[in-house]
């Protein structure tokens, strides 16, 4: 597979899949693409990607299959309904999606038993900006041999790729990442609302805390948005954090670990989503703590 530059098949051209595919094309890879909504393929096909009429066609004409899908059910559907029937032992699947570790292990075993295909779970962190700039953090699970292939293929996308262990360990690490991000975003919303109510020019808080112990990437991204109620354009979504928090709660239950902070974050995120914000930026969480929006 490494004798020459492999042909890639990318499934899921959304907020993250679009810029990742463009970077892979710019790096000289041949990329076949498929998306449930074909109209979203234009930006990548205009850049040189080949649109496939089906997942089966994509799998048959690609060496390495990349998935960047919304959730566990979406990954299960594509793998079980199309990839298993058309994959072969000389192919590798790299899942960039954030899905449940248990399902990842089950799907990887099923795929290997059915057609001999290998699996690397490689969820990413860094958002759309990281995908556009090639500065993503990737946490990967799988064999050393397959991780080395993933390092080569995904090189245009990441600043750091860390091998976390066997299959599924990348997904566990991504859940840990999202526990920190989600709790951080919620306390930033709580803090900005309090500062505004107390008469502080909240727009200056990210600048004031920059470089200090409380500074963080989420603060610098969502802090200004929350302070100025700037919620467009949508670069990431509340439902994504909620999905990952729900997986954290489930994983905590299965492992027998108490995760009260993340459990409360999941409840607050669910409450916010129930008010119609699931498809909106997490910066809208400020509304949970603003008196006239409570």
C-alpha cells in the first residue's frame, strides 16, 4: 500500500470533510468522494476529486477509505451496508468520525472477519479552522503498522498524531477531549454572563486572560462570540458536543467511573438543545446564563 501514493476514498463531505479533502488534493493525492447529499460535493470535485455514484464504487476504486461522518449510526450504516460487501484485505479504513469506542471495536472486528480489511480509529480535534490549516490533533487507535500508514496519508491534516493504543483507544481519547472542551465552553458561557451582569466589558475578557492560567483555545474562540452574541457562521454545532458528552456518560457507566462534571454538562447541553439550538454554534450557550433568555 505504501509502494506508491495510494488512491483515497473520502466519505462524508461536511464541515470537516470538505477542508480535509481539499488539503489531501493539494498534497497530490487522488481522492474519490461520496456524500449522502451530492450537492455538497461541488467544492471538492471542482478542485479535482472524483465523485462516485455509490459507496460500493468508491470502495472498489480506492486503496484507503476515510470516513468523516456525523455519528455512530452513520458509520455503522456505511460500513455494514456497503464497505463490508466490497472491501478487501489489502485495504485500510481510517475513521475520522467521533463515535462510540465499543461500536468501533465491534465494527473493526466485523470488517476484518468479513473481508480482511483493517481499521484505524483517528478522531480529530481542532475544528474547521484546524482542518483548513492542517493543524488538527489526531488521536489514533490500531496496530503500529496501520498507524504508520495513517501518519503518511493524514500528514496534510495534522500538527500532531498520537498513537493511543489498540482499536477504540483513539475514540476513548476523543471523548476525554470533548469532556474538557464541553465543560470549558459551559463555564465560559457562565462566566461571560456573570461578567456582563456585573458591569465588565466582557469582550475584553479573552484578551485580559490571554497567556494566563485560565486561557484556552475555547476561550479565545467562543469568548468573543458569546460577549458580542455573534453566532454566525456555524463552524461547529451544539449537537456534536452533546453526542460526545452522551458517549462520555455511557462510557463512565460501563467503566464504573463517576463523571459528575461531564454528566451535568450533558444535562445543560440537552436543555439548551431542546430550545432549538442543536444546529447552532456552542457560543449560543451564553443564552443559558443570560437572565432575559433564561
